[in-house]
């Protein structure tokens, strides 16, 4: 589908990943669309299949042992909060992990709440030293 209508995908990308794209600056939405159009549709399709369709629970449950900061948008239609929270459950006590939910955001937290996003990431990293 991406090959047939990459322009349509790029134009609708923000609609899927932001709570209210109409509230964003027009230039930002145009930049997102232009950057999306730079992607190779084959690679983009493989990336989407890899992180949305494949089951990574075994890897997370058995092999993951590095600190994990899990960020989720409370209004995301891409990754529901329950699924993101399940990752932390799979990690158990093997490694430090934290789930931070941005209740009023969708998938692109760093665009919708950039200051909060930076603060959460910086605080997490500072606590890992």
C-alpha cells in the first residue's frame, strides 16, 4: 500500500500520530510530510511490520537486561498504553524500568509535549548514572 500511495500515507501520517494535528503549526505538518516522503516505502513497510506485527515478548522476557524508559501516549491509536505497560511487566526485576504515560498525547509525544518529553528523558538518564 505504501508503494501505491506514499504521498497519501505521508499526508495522513500526522493525523494518525497526533491528537489534534490542526492545532500544530502548518510548517511543522508540512515538514513532517516532506520528511516522510524521503523514506523508502519498502523499508518503511518492513519497519512497520517489524515493530507492530512481530511478537518480541520472548526477547523482552528472557534477554533484555538494560535500563528501559517506556514512553506512551494515553490517546495513541498506534500503541495502546496497556501494551506498552505489558513491556514493563515482562522485564520484571531484571533491569530498571519506568513507564511514563503522557495522558493527553498520541504517538508523537516529542512533538505534542516537547518540554515534558525532554524533562522526562533527561531525568531518567540522570538517574541511571
